């Protein structure tokens, strides 16, 4: 009975402390309420850690906007690229174990790791995988994992034909494929899948009991924040094959423990050393500089770069290690300011720039900065301008359409199977006079009717709400035979313009 009373008392003390913290930050709470509404978000959860304690933690809005299920701080979100820091930490632990060295060659562990440039293939190291300096453009190769059933190994093998855009180790290019490679190295060296390794070496010692390495682990009791894409309720999607790049799901309660590990320089809240000091600092050191954008320069962002699994930014004289995560229906941000023993996590189940803004707004509020910039407004205004520009481009394209340009390739000869060397097969079929396009590796989301646009170009709108309309253009040879088609689908995330489907 005495033990039960002590346990109950401890719960009440913790609850009272959290309630007092919320009351102490009523103005910040009101700020969040205001902008969750202004951004038209389904839901958002946030947790702020300061000096070893959770200073502020709250959920806003809905886990499911259709059913009006309230979002809670224990609600689980897909955290997308926040997973990269877990992958980098897993590699770092294997280095600490003496099973890996940072300068080990990737090829020595994965013989099937091949690149279009043989020199880069032979020189790529473990460290190179984790800092976005491989020589590929941002998001090159991402269509290989998005919506497909390709295994990580097959993704890596297919990527071997992809052409590099930059000289090796000279230019920043955000690379999900390289983190998938890193995840495969963890499996090769540890004998466990990346997910199993993260559970054993990170989730378990940190008591992250509501964090997952696959949505297949969810049960009926799992409190899931459902994704909302383009303002509509979406279904849960399985991204297991993204492995080291975007594998994990978690909540703000568990990720607060993850933040405490980093603020404690690799030591868990229970006092266990998960990362050696030298290793901890290596992950947070600058490895790849990033030229600041005009937005950064205008708004006082002092430094940009990438460490190992973390972006690095200078703000108000402090180094912030941070990372964003984005997948259809989920946007997130984690940030850590080691010098101030301060960090935070923002998870949303909509598509929004608010988490990025709240990194700076949280810094200003909780560290009592004299900087009173309304970052949420700045990002909201920027988002509105961007959306307006996209709308204008679409209107201009539609206005420029010339319907008088008739197709000179008969529709009846377009049907057939096509192949892109790196991506795989596509099928064009004629269904009672309607042309249907299916990209076979991801046909559940990449299927569309093709409606004539002009000449030999057809408009498509894939099932995936995340992507805008696109255009398929067919080409023929001197004999009038269809040779191939290309896809023009402008978007910042997936490079359809690199695909060339040749008719078999």
C-alpha cells in the first residue's frame, strides 16, 4: 500500500509540474492555438525539453479530422526523415563497438553497391553515406522506394544506373538512397535488421515504448495520428523499404526522451552511455556546407550545413542541430541546442511549414531571446506566396495549351509495355477507348487515365493526392513506330523527368 501511495504521489507531482509549466507559457500556448488554426492543420503535437525536463507538452486538433478524434501527446505519427538521426546513431554505435570505422569503404560490406562512376563507387565511405555529399542531386532515386515493393537491396541495385550530377564530396545533395545503404550496412554488420537494432539499442534503453519501426507493428490499441494529404484524410502507407531514410513512427513523449539523450551528450536519462563522447561530437560536427538561401539570409540564419544525420544552423549565436521530416500527410521537426540544454519536437498530420517556423519561435520564447520575430507568420506568408506561384504556373500552362495540335501518333499503337532502365516497367492499355497508364512498381498510386492534351502529349493525374497533374509525351521514329514516352510532372520531391520509358 505504501508503494502504491508513493507511485500515486509521484504521478501527481509530475502532472502538477507539467500543468504549472503549461500555465507559465500561456502566451506560447495561445500562439500555437492561433497558428494551428491559421495553417488549417488537422492536428499538431509539440514537446519542449529544457535543462533535463519536459518544459511544455501539448496536442492540438485532431488525430482524425473526419471522425473528430482528439489528438493526444501519445498519438503516433510517421516521422519520416527524423529517422535519419537514428540511422546515423546506429552506425555510430557500431563504430563505438569496434565493428565499423567511419572511413571503411561501403563496397567492402555491400558487394552489390554499384554506381555509374566506378571511382566514386570504390571510394564511398560509411561517413559519406550520412552527410549528403555523394555527388547526386537532392531526392535523386526516390521514386525507387516511394510506393514500390522493391526491397532495400533491389533499390540499391537499381540505383546503380543513375547518373551523378556533381563531383564527389564537393556539393550538397540530399540523398535518401545513401541512408537506405547505411541501413543495409547496419544489418550486414550487426546481424539484425535496422529496425531490430534500433529497438534493442535505442528504443529499449530510452524506454521509447510507443515508437515503431513499421506500421505493421500497430495494433488496435495504437493511438495513431492519421495522415491528411491536401486537406483530405489519407490512409496509412507502408514505407518499410525506405529503411534508413524514413522508417520510423513515434510520438512527442518518446521523442522527448530521444532529445534528452542528445542534450546529455549521449547518456540516457537513466545514466546509460549509448554514445561515446567523441562519437557524439562527430555526429554534430559540420561535414557538408550548404549555401544559405535568400530566405535564410533575409531572416538572419547565420550558417547552414549537415553533420551526420543532422542539419546544422546558426541562430542567435547558437548552433542548432535539427532535422525535418516529410511524407504525404506528415510534416515534423526536431531541434536541439546543446549549448543551452534546450530542444523540441513538433509533429503534424498535415502538410505545413509550421514545424520549421516553431523551431525558431520556440527558441525565442523559451530562451527568452530579445528576437521577437513572428516566425510562424513569416513561414505562412512564404507558403501562401509559393502556393500562389504554383497556381499561376498551372494557369499559364493551361492557357498555353493548343488543342488544334492533333496527335500524329495513332492512339491505338500507344498501348503496350514500356521499360525505364532504372525504374522498371510501365503499361499503357486501351480500355474501351480510354488510355490508362500504370507505372507497375507503384501502380497502386501511379495509375491514371490519359486524356489528350495537345499533339502527342496526354494529361495524367495519378491516384496519389500528394502529386499534382502531369503530362506524358510519346515519341516515334521515322517509320512511325512508337519509341518511348517521358513524364513531365513538376514537383519538388520526385524526379519523373529522369524517366524514359522505351517501348518493348
